[in-house]
């Protein structure tokens, strides 16, 4: 599990380099990203997880 220090460093980087207006309240660290068989990220699965909805394991997903 990433440390609290890493969490704070990422927030500081985003605020300093991207935009101070981006509301970055929470950072989620994942062991693996959901990908298709061709290696593309399944962004819809990440959105579903962020909303707290049951995502399941869609056909063709490689974790």
C-alpha cells in the first residue's frame, strides 16, 4: 500500500503543475488496471468503480 507521503506528493504535484483548481480529494491506488485483450485500458470499469457501483468482470477483461 502506498504511503501517506506519496499521496501528499502527488497532490502537491497536481496542484503545482496542472491546476490548483482541480479538486483532488482522494487518490486511489490499484494493484492492476483493467485492460482489454489488446492492452487498452477499460475506462468504463474505472468509472464504475469510482462511482461505487458493482462492475463485475466483463467479457474479455484481463486484470
